[in-house]
């Protein structure tokens, strides 16, 4: 897609980049109400059966993911027109998601400046929207290759790391420049508020019961949420571009996925599967993404990935510049072996 066409498509999306106050309030009430109401049921059920608590955990986790999408929108100033109101609501969301609002939003803005740009990928935004090329990976030592693969193994990157990040790493201003004084202070204030909330709940209901209810919810929500965000720019046909080709509009349409989810998962995930639209215009609130997608469907065809495709994408970590597609570690090494064999034959 050429730059002029991509820019024209981006202009078509512009009218949707404005919040509707009534829809924002309704989403806020249903998301907060659903999460807090489900947690209340879990606390009540804790004295009856732990299995009931576990059965309700995915439901509460689904509402928590929806709360996180609201926090995400507030960080983009797309949920309300008022910056102050976005910040207040986003901060309130962070007391449930455990992701400090100010610092997470600023780091996430960095992702939007460089996603799938091969010349900007070493910014350290996150491991889920960065990669090595197959040539760079082959040039690593055997030890470095093992370390790179180990950190990105699905069990590590998508099961073990997400709860660790939300429960522990977000409690400190890690990977944050010292110049981010306000964001560092906000992390400490968030921690203080969380301590007061946990202590209040613990004294009222019992600290054991609080752990039994909240920890499984946080683990499930973090695992699903991280997977959701990690597959938004990964897939067999998702493109990476060099700086001379990359533009926000082109990268939105060729380097962001359209994740087609079942309708109930689309609701719980705040339509974030329409990620190509989100990157096209970050000021489009989540509840208008599908509407904009349908409007753009007549102008462009964005490759759709299914839930199954998204699970398969967990193994795609290397960009093959020659083939122009993502590949697995095994495919990269097999390609190297094939080239060596052909070279020896010649």
C-alpha cells in the first residue's frame, strides 16, 4: 500500500475519533460494576466452596480486562473529552488492574511511535512488540540464542511473565528514565493506595480470603490481557517496515492485526481486536472501533486472524526480511541449514 492511499484511509477514520459521553459512562458502569459485583460474589462464596471462587475467577478476569481497556483509552485521551476526567478514571482503573496509570500510558505511547518499525525496534518499549530478524538471530552466539528463545517461549512470555509484571514489577519504576519524575511518583502513590485497599479488605474479610479471591483473577486477567496485546502485531502475514517505508497509516493497515473474536470475548476485550483501527486513530474510543472498521471495509482489506491464528502466533518471534514474513525459531534455523547445504553442493 502506498503512503498516499494509506493517508487517505486514515482521513476517513477521523470522524470516529471522538468519544460519546453516554456510551463512555455506560461502559464505565457495566465494567466497574461487573468486576466489583463478581468479586463480591466470590468473597461470599469463599466460605462455601473454593471451587465456586475458581469458577467465577474467569468472569471477574474478563471484567478486569475490560477495565484495563478503559484505562488504555484514558491514556490515549479517547474515553472522555476532558484530559482531567480521563486521568481520574484511568487512575481509578489502575487500582484494579495494578498497572500504574501515568507510567504505563507514557510507555505505551512509545509503542505507538515505533511499532513494527525495524529501525526503531530497540527502544525497549516491550518484548511483545519487538523482534530480531532471522539474520540477526543467526549472528548471535549459541548462548545468546538460547537466552532469546527462553525469554520468548510461550510458557515464559505468556504464562509466567504476565503475573510477575503486574503483581511485582509494576510496584517499582523499573525500566523508567529518571527524568520521568511525575510517573515515578505516581507509581509510589499507586502502591500506597493499593496497600490501603488491601489492608482494608484484609482487616474486614481476612487476608487469606483476599488472596484466594484476587490472586487467581489477576493471574488469569494478566495472562489473557498480555496475549491479547502481544498478538496485535504478530502473525504470519503481519509486516515490518524500514524507516523509509514506515508511516503510522501504513503500519496500521499492514502491521496491526484484525483479531476476529467470538462476540462475548469481543465485548469483554472492549473491541481491541480491531487493533488496526486503533492504531490508525488512537483517539477513537473502543466502542467506536467496530463502527469505523465497517466504514473502512469498503476501502481496504485488512487480513483477519482468528482466535486459533492468535494462539499459533505465540511461536512467531523472528522477521525474515527475505521472505517478508514472521517465522518460528525452528523455521529460521532450518532456513540456515538449507542455505548451508545448497552452498556446499554448489
